[in-house]
C-alpha cells in the first residue's frame, strides 16, 4: 500500500504531526523486493520506520518512508536445550516477548514492554533490566535497498554494542531488515542481575519467567510515561561511558554519582542522574518537557514541535557538559 503526502502522527511515539511525501506499508519480504526493483515508486530519500519509538522528526520528511508490517513468529529448530525462533520485522516487540514466555522459551522476558518492532530491536540492540537483545539474536535477514538482494548477518557480523549495531553504523540506511532470528533457552534460566527485579517478582509470586515479565511490566509502567497518553521516545540520551580515571575524579567532586563498572574497565554513568542534578527533572518549556519521574525521558505534552523538543535536549546537553564535563550522546535518532 502506498500513500502520498501521508501524516506521520500515528507513526512516531512523540505524536508529531509531520508529513512524508510517500509512505509504503510492506507486508512481506517479497513485496519489499518488488518495490525496490520497481524503484521508481520511491520518491527522494528513503527511511525505514518501525514503530517510530526511537525517532524524533523535526519537520516533514521529503522522501519515502518504508514501514514494514511483516508478520509471523515461527519455531525454526530445537536442539538440546535451545530453540531458534524467527519474527517478521513488523511483529510488535512485546507480542514476541509475550509469545516466548507463553511457550516457556527463556531469554527475552527482561525486555518486556519495550515499544517498537522486532526488526528495530536488532538495529538498536535494545536493552533493559540487565539484558540486551544481542545475547539472543542468532541472525538478521535483510534486503538491500539498492538492488533488492537478500542477505543474512550472523550475530557477530551485526557488531552489536551498547544501543548500537552495524545497522546504525557502516550500513545505516542501506538495508531493510525483514526477519530476526533468536536463539533462546528451553532450560529455565532467569536473569535477576538487575537491582530490585527479584524482589519485585517475588512480590507477585514464586520467582519464575512469568513473574519476572510481570515485574518488569510493573516497574516500567510505574516509572515511564505511556506514549499513547504522553508523547515520548523513552530514554533520550545514552548513559555515558567514561574512563575509570575520569569517573574517579568525578566521584571526588560528586560522591553520590551512580557508576557501574564495565568489563572493559570503563565506567557507565547514569545519564538520568546527571540531568536531574542540573535541575531539569519535571521542567517544561511550552509543551516540551522533562518527565517528572525519569529525567532521561523528554516528553511532548501536546503541541510541542520536533524542533522544540530538540532545542530542549540541546539545553540539557549543554548544562550537563558545563557541570560534569560529559557530552551526552543522543539515543533517539533525529530526522
Ligand atoms: C516509553 C518507551 C520506553 C522505551 N524503553 C526502552 C528500553 O527500555 N530499552 C531500549 O533499548 N529502548 C527503549 N525504547 C526505545 C525504542 O522502543 C527502541 O529503540 C525500539 O527498538 C524502537 O523500535 P521501533 O520499531 O519503534 O523503531 P523506530 O523508532 O521506527 O526506528 C529506530 C531505528 O531503526 C531503524 N529501523 C526500524 N525498523 C527497521 C527495519 N525493519 N529495517 C531496518 N531498519 C529499521 C529506523 O530506520 C531507525 O534508524 C523505549 C521507547 C519508549 C517510547
């Protein structure tokens, strides 16, 4: 299905009402292949857009948006204690997690309730509550937007790192992910490394995959704004990773600064804390604001423009740099 001069309001979780020259809904990999081969359907630059939950539009998009709605969750093979499953790029991420939990396939439960699609999960290497999807992705199937050739990237070839992958770097914008394959455990294995997760789960019932999923859902709904009510894209900035030496110096000046030692020897700092310390939590400029419970989340209270949200983010970035000497990197992609 191809729409011209299409509204993007329902295609981005900030709820911004910009337009794209063209919007193409793609229901299968074959459809995507024919579209690319009949290239003249595409007007101007091309952007692949999933649920728009990690995107900030700052104006109309003068090009064509490809929106994969490729469905389907399949069991591909079972071997020993492991199962390989696949999900079409358009599968809602949390529907996939729900399905794995109902089938007793272990691994994705800590990533419950993250908005967006299965395809984008591989782009961003989504992570939460002590888990990252890179530890479960087996391979990613894509098609080239220049010649429609289909190819598969192994986990290693995806070059995953913190909220990052090859799809955001070297080959950004060149491929449409059609399907993602995951390797999950058939043997009960629970990840309770995150702070209060075990306690939350045990408040619900006996510690299990299902209570972990419910605990994650409860924590997330109590802390994060629901984009269907208040426009937002989750964490606006990444947690900065700095050298051990810089972290030690900062700790001398700010003894309560939350720090997490990485296996690389570097230190991850909580960006939300830095922003909060600069006095931004709950602040609002017009309809663009900083969420009152989570300073890392910027919100659209109704009629903010993308530019106003971006300007607010730049003010935050400036004050964090001034106070702590740390330059925050955006997690959200600005278009
Ligand atoms: C309330 C809230 C909470 C959130 N919490 C978390 C969290 O805990 N952890 C976390 O990691 N993220 C979180 N996010 C961010 C977001 O949900 C994830 O980044 C998600 O994976 C984005 O999915 P999407 O389908 O909306 O992608 P989009 O925002 O549509 O796109 C993101 C990027 O992926 C590309 N892309 C999308 N689909 C494809 C495809 N099929 N092929 C090729 N490229 C593609 C786009 O071009 C873009 O570069 C949160 C967001 C919100 C709104």
